[in-house]
C-alpha cells in the first residue's frame, strides 16, 4: 500500500521566507538560464515534503544542475508533474484562489493556460494572498501586485512514499 504523508506547510513557508531574497548555495541559480522561480518553488516543496521522484524525464528531482528534471525548474512541467503524479513525491489539485493555503503554489499563466511563473503562498492579510518567489525576488508580496491573463492555484494534497519518520 502506498504511504501518503501530510505536506508540512510550515516547513515549506519557513524555507520560502528564509530564501526568498537570497539563494541557497546547494542549488544552481537559474536566473540567467530562463529564471529561478520554479527552482525556488521546488526547493520549498522539498522542504515541506522531503521526497523527490527520481524518475527520468517525467519525475521531479534535483541532484545537480545537470541531473534534474524539467519539472524541477520549468513552470509548465512542474504543473504537469504535480497534477498527474501518482508516484513518489508531492501531488496537487487545481483549486480556486479562495482555497489557497500557505505552502501552496500560484502559477501565472498565458491566455492558453500554460504556466510561465511560479510563486509560493506564504501568508494572507487584508490585501489577500501573500506570495514569495524568485526571478523578481519577492517576500510576502500581495498576489494582487501581479497581472497575468490567468492565475492557477496548485494546492499540495500530500506526499507519497514518505519515510516512516515523517
């Protein structure tokens, strides 16, 4: 039977707040290679879930800058992975923004619904959802400051194949 563990939203948010305005040296900074937003979001997901999916091409992992999947660093590929993952690692559902929780991901999308930017929900206040992210480094920025044709909330539902200690 597949073990499913809860996603630790607190750890994901703590990581996001710690690294939103800087870079964790354990990971390559992809800023000059198309952007670092999804790399940052993936790091937050790992902090909250602790399990990668080491499946060539269609998994979700980062071992080195050359040993990683497109889903670790590419917004549209992360969207596909999270919403279709039946294997190890985190999995998500698309939900209305009103259901977003800290630790969930917000993706900005073009008119066709293709994700191009990923942010991490790190809070909520009178202005609405607060997000943190890279590429344009932000910490606790109101989501309302962003303009995009479409906005998608990926609610992290849990993590499969976690260890017994989690």
